[in-house]
C-alpha cells in the first residue's frame, strides 16, 4: 500500500513538472530571426550626431574618411550580427516618448547601424540600452514601429570610436602568395627569391642574391618569410609628423600582383631610440617598437646553410 502511494505521488509530481515546463515554454515567445545572405561592403554607425563609415576595398575594410585600415575582427563581428538578428520578444511601441527614453531609443541616445551592398541598404538597426543581464539589447528594425529585445550585447559590437576601429596590422599576406623579399640597409641590398619546386624533394626553395654567394637554409628562409608576411605596429601617428632623417631600412615584399614597400626610420635621443615607418599599403605614418622593427633588419648571414 505504501509503495503504491509513493508511486502515485511520483507520477503526480512528474505530471505537475510537465505542466509547469509547458506553461513556461508556452509563455515565451518563439525566437524570430531576421536574416540577410548578402555580405555588406559598407557600414555606417551613427551616434550623438557623429557617423563612422566603414568601407571595403580590394585589401579589406577601411574606417573613416582618412581610410585607416579597419580591425578585421571587429568588422567580422559586426557583419555576423547584421546578417542574423535574433528577436527574443516584442517589448513596447516605438515612438512613445516614455518608452523611447526608458530603453535609450530616442534620437539623441540611440545608436543607428546601416549596412549596404553595392549602394543598396540591406539592413538598418536602431540600438538602445542592454538588458539588466547585459546579454540582450533593446532596439528596433527599419520599417517597424515596435521595440524588440535582441539576443546578444549589440552595443559592445557597434558602440565604437573611429580610433578604436583602426587596426594595428598594416598588412597581412598569405605566405604562399609571397615570391620574394628584399632588404636595403646600411648601403647593402640583398634579395630572397622563391624557386618553386626546385629543391631536391621537389618542394619550394629559396635563393639569395646581392650578397656573397652562399647556400641558404630554406627552412630558415621560410621561417623568416612567415615572420615578415604581416606587419604589426604600436600606434598610428599624426600625418603631419615629420619623419626622422635617418632611414634605418627599406624593405620590399613581393607577390605576383603587388610589391609591399616599407621604410623604417629611427630617432635616437640619448639612451632612447624610437622607430617610425611608412608602408605602400596605407598613406598614414606609424610608430613601431624595437621588437616589431627587428624582423625587417634581418642579417642575411643568419640564413646561411650550416656546413654538414
């Protein structure tokens, strides 16, 4: 008898739990997703009357009217959010002064995001404040008169300054696309050239010229090419800044389609040395650290094959 009563209570508890779960899930609005398959080639972000423009060209994304290189990862995150907007719930009517103020969706407080493809608008969002948990965002979609609760903290994605969106990577090239490199330093110039499939094993090898003839270690050459395939900097400097007179090195990186040229200057002030540079990929000047500079001042002797 006692066992039967326990069994009945267990069944009752199970049914009650099912009812509660169904009630909860039934009360939650289904997630609605607004998708666009088109990938934008231009994005504008407007807040406080100021607009940031992001545009895509053959080398990637640029930010602002001065066309600084844009941070690749920040832009990729923006594109992901633009292409798939998840609406968790409808909250209130947009255009009501109290509602707009409550959710930071008034003209003076909201963040406006517009995305374009070939000049045509493909997405337009109006973003307000985040939810108390910080994991959702109140906002609206172009053409709608409702305030929605969006999935994700979209404010952290789009509430940026032009300066924060500037990349610290001046260039980045696929290693396999590189056909050679040259260094001109202290009056000495040497060039490294890829010879496709010329090694004994049929793989790529590297040949050096402009120095005393010696056989190079292709593994070491490949390692150096991997290192100079990208260039990171400390900061961008004002375009009006006069560069030091002392040029430390001129460096070129060759591909079948372009030559990326870098000039690095050094400025000594007592025990302190600063490094500044220019690059053909950007019209803007920048500052580097000693460590960021050293890979461009490579001593070719370090590439020499070791005697067996």
